[in-house]
């Protein structure tokens, strides 16, 4: 059977960076890892396929060979060792799975899966903090058997793993330790399964939780609720719940770090003569003085009017960018006034009133003189 393209396997573009590559592999590996799919051969095959693709693409030399020659180049030994070959599992996955699946042999304690909840917030809620009630569908310990999975409370040692909860599987030149497929890693077997949970020790249930969002959170920030994930099998500890913050777009402000940005539209008469205007902030309006002859793009910084950092006491700033608007729907009288004003520019040295336009025209002339020389 022909192998799939490694970039397709990891669902990445050929220009993928090392960070993006690792992120994509981590997602697939967590989904298909044998520890999580002990009875699913298809998932284990996908795990091996993703691992092979990652090992090649994260190696600069192998990736270059693969990009030029494809699978054939690796199989013919162009990469030095030939093929995608697998080295020590710890070398490939050490930093990815060390704290998730563990590599400490049979003494490892299993736990429930972690959960993720996406929370949509308005900018004001993210800036000032908010308390929310959320409903999370999850698996909880069966109340009927107290999570043991046994109707009568009796359990016995698993004969396959002898109570260790793990078995060692040989795969080519390396071996991996995974959850025992017979007891699902609990190290125990049940003679009389619970009628409520059918021996799982867990049942599906929706829980309502109160989440306190601290002031200053931003897009992508995560709040960890320890022990609020899925209940572990056989009464083992629950996983964690991660509440991930997504901040909706705001009609006025854009956030960059702890700074806020907004546009300040003004008439060109105000820009020419100067004006004092009220500027909106998250805590009310404050006045700002626009000096005469202000141009579009000029920025005014209001210190401390941004967002208070969630990790310190520092406040960001509010940066207002001036946008000079061209008036529309002119009345006859307004048009006549503009025509009179334009005539005064033509009668005097108009260039001194529009220095940017003069500089632009001079630049164009210099450009054409070089092109036609």
C-alpha cells in the first residue's frame, strides 16, 4: 500500500514552521495515542502514521530529502539511515507526552480526560472580569457504585496485566508501554458489573459550574479548573477543565496586548483649526486636544487608559488615531465656501499649505527622471 503524503497526514501546508508542525502532531497524537485507544487498531495505525510523518518533517535533513524526492528518497537511503525509521520513543515524544501519558512504568496512576470549554466574552467582560455559569457535558463517577463499576463492590486483580494496569507491546525495533486492553488500565476486573454504569464506573452527566474570569484576560488565555474534567476510570482522579477565552470583536476598540486602539474621525476644518473633543474610553469619556494642522494618521496616546494586565498591576495605554474625513452631501452654500477657499490656495503659494503633496509630487518627478534617463 502506498504511503500518504506526510504533510497531508499532519494536515499542514508544505511551508509549515517547526512550531506549527509540533502543534499539529501533538493534536493528532493525543487523539490517536494507544493509551487512549487500547481497543482501536485503526487509531493505533493513525498514531504510527502521524509519528512517522512527524519524525521525518521535524528533521531538517530528512525533510529536505522528502521535499525533493518524496518517499522514494527516504526508502533508498538518501536520508543517511533510510526510511522514516523510529528511534527511542522518549526522544520523539518526551516533551509532548511526558506530563500526559507518563513513562514511569506500572506505577503510573491513570486519570480522567481533560476537557476544554470555549467561553465567548465581550471586550468589557475580558477587561474588567466577569463571573459566569457554564454547563459542561462530561462523565462523572457513578453514584450507584461510587465509581467502582461493581454492583456488589467486589473487584479482582486483572490476570492479563497482573494488577499493573499496563502491558508492554513490541512494535518493530522499539516497545511501548500502554494501558492493558483487558482492564482498560485499572489493573482490576469486575465479576458483577454495575447495572447503572455497566461496569464503566462513570456515567454521562451535565454539570453547572461557576467560573470566575479575572480582569485583563485576552484571546487564547486559559483558566484551569482542577479536577473538573472527566472522572477517571475505576474511581481514579478526574481530569481538569480548561476554559479558553475568545473575545468578540469590538465596535470601537481593537486590543493589542494591554494597549487599546481606536480611530478618531474629525472634519478637516477641525483638523486645520484644532479642536477639543471627547474620546471614549472603557471607563467613560475624556477630553483630548487636537492641535491645528493635524494630519490623518496622527496618533495620540492616553497613558493608563488601556487594559490592566492579568499578570501584573500595569495598565496599558489607549492610542487614538486621527482620521480626517472628507465632507459629503454639501449644500450649495458649503460648496461655494469651499470653492472660495480653494481659490485662495491657487492665488497664494499653495505648496506651502500642502507640504506632503508637494513632497510626493517632487518624488514622482525624481522617479520619472531616473526612469527616462
